C-alpha cells in the first residue's frame, strides 16, 4: 500500500469503528507493522488539526476516534438534542460518579460513608448507563462488590486513561459539557423507591474533598494525585 492508500484506509477504519480503534487493530487491518501504523496515525491527527476541519482524531480509551472540535460543540449539541434526549444524571448521581472516579475501586459502604446517604439506587443508575462497572469483591467480611469507572466513562469524558482525570473544578465543567451543559443535570430526586435523597450539595468538589481526606484508603491519595493531571478537554458528540 502507498502512504496515500494507508492514510485513506486508516481514515475509513476510524470513521467506521463504533469503539476507539486501537493501534493493534489498525496495524492488523492494514497489514503493516505498529510503528508504521503509529506514524500514519500521527499524520492523520495532524491533518485534522487545521482550522478548516470541524472534526479531529483524538486518542481516547487506548484507541483513536473522531470527535467534533470544541468550537463547534454548541452547534453539534443543539443538533443532537433535536434528535434524542441527552444523557441525564441527577446531582447525587454525578457526585457518586465523582467519588468512584477518584477513589476507585470503591464499595457501596465506602461511598455511603463519603456521601452520607444510601447510594444503592444511584449505583444501579450508573451501571445501567454503563458509566461504571464491577471490579471484583473486596477481601473483607461480607466481600462487598467493588466498583470502578468503565471504558464508556473514558469515552464520554474524552479521556485516554484515568491518569488524565482533571481537577475537580475541571471535572464539573467537563461533566456539564459531556452531559449536555446544565440541561444534562437532572433535578435531585430519589433514584429508587425508598432511597434517601441527599441534601443539595454545594458542588462535586466538596464531595472530592471528603474523598481525598479519607485517611484509611491509599486510593484517596492516588485520586488526589490523578486529580492534578491536566484534562484533554470537553468530550464531543460521536460522529454525526
């Protein structure tokens, strides 16, 4: 294959892929070595960085995927919202997601202690929306289930891996952009019959303050370390 043919095929592969295309998948599909595939990826990424392009090729969740550029998010968001309702999370669900993201893996009792409210219904909601997944059981009495963020979480927030988790203030901004601005945050309501509803919180950052100050978990320190990593930017919609 000529370099031009490789570029054209690579562009088609990333466009057609529902999930971020990994370097291994790309190299095998093109029948070339991984260094050559990576060089082709770098050229393709650079080609889409010009101002006359409305989309870009971004590395997320250990693969590459097309995203709309930040300057076009408002127009794309209006278009997408005209087609289907945006993903909506209550503020308690968003706060619980923040706890899991920065403390993971975490059990329901640990999250309950930080949030000060029963999060069983919220956990069910986050599982249904594929933003979190199970991560085995903690080796303590009762063997509670551990939860961590999912690959869908990385894709939704435009992160390559958990090392790119931003500061909590940036996470709030990222969440609003990824979930459809302030309209992506649903009013506080019970997530399941009989579930206690949290008192209105000042911000997700206050939840994180409790996470990072938790003295009995090494992961809290790791979460604080990760929180200082720079964010890649707000997540865009999938290819239109």
